[in-house]
């Protein structure tokens, strides 16, 4: 049959995801949480410049809500988040060094956002 095969099985908050990424890379980067209004006011493109971020507006309601209960019922299982993050890091390390991500904030825009946020 046809299934929605997404994960994780239980809701995952962005903070948990980011902390898992930090643990996988042994990174002590300072996290700065900016609210939707601030990002929108500074014209950050949702899901383009900040992958996995969508404002909590009516326009985006339900975007990440995908019912995969039928697939779970029929045996879909999920690997631990840390395994996925570590595999993604391994993949990234094997990519050619000249490759750039297309969906991300530029370093210049990120610095301007942080500087303005910190005031």
C-alpha cells in the first residue's frame, strides 16, 4: 500500500534536535533563539535561509504534521536521532569541499541578525 513514512515516531522539538547535533559534533557553539516576528522583520526566508524553520502562522499550520500511523502499525521503525545526525555528518565530510549549501543564511546576514538581536 501507500504510506507516509516520516519520522520521528514522537514529536521532536527544535531544541532537542539542535542539542543532538551539538553532541554529535562535540560543538560548543552559542545558540541564539530568535522569535518568528524578529526573523520575519529581517526578511529571513522560512525553510530557505533557515531550513526546518517555519513561522507559527496560519499560513504554515500543519506543514510538519504528517500522519504516519498506518506505516508504524505495519512495522515502520525509526533509528535513533543521534545515528541519523552522525550519518549526515559523515556524508557531509565526504562531500567535495567546494560544495556549498543552497538553503542557508549567508554568513554576512547571520552576523547582521545576531548583532542586531544582541543590540
